[in-house]
């Protein structure tokens, strides 16, 4: 799992113990898990969309983009059901 360095807008790897602790916590908090899933998929989708715009997208990349969009949709549905769309910066 990566975290974004706000100063450089780059990903920095989390130490393995932090990744493991986060995974244990997320499984106990389904709305946090859904928000994390949404945000991770959104970053991946944005990267793949940029690849598509450059004209270098492969069929595998297109499939990955579709999966990322499905994950975002599923997570958004879970957050909406829990009344917590605010966790992803959405109100409706």
C-alpha cells in the first residue's frame, strides 16, 4: 500500500508493519475499507485514463480500467448505504 507525499505528490511505500496494521483495522471498519477501496481505485483509474489519452492503452490496461471503475462503483454503493459519501468527498 502506498501513501501520497503531499509535498511532492508521489507515492511512498508504507512500512510493512503499517500495511499489516491497516489491513487489520480496515477489516473491522467496512466503511473505512470502502473509502480506501474507492480512493485506491480512483488513483488507478486516473493513471489508466491518462494512459488512454496518450494512445498507449493496451487491452489489459482497458480491462484494468473497467475493474477500477467497478471497484469505485461498489465502494460508492457501500458508502451511500452507510450514509457516508462524505468519506470520498461526495454528497449525493
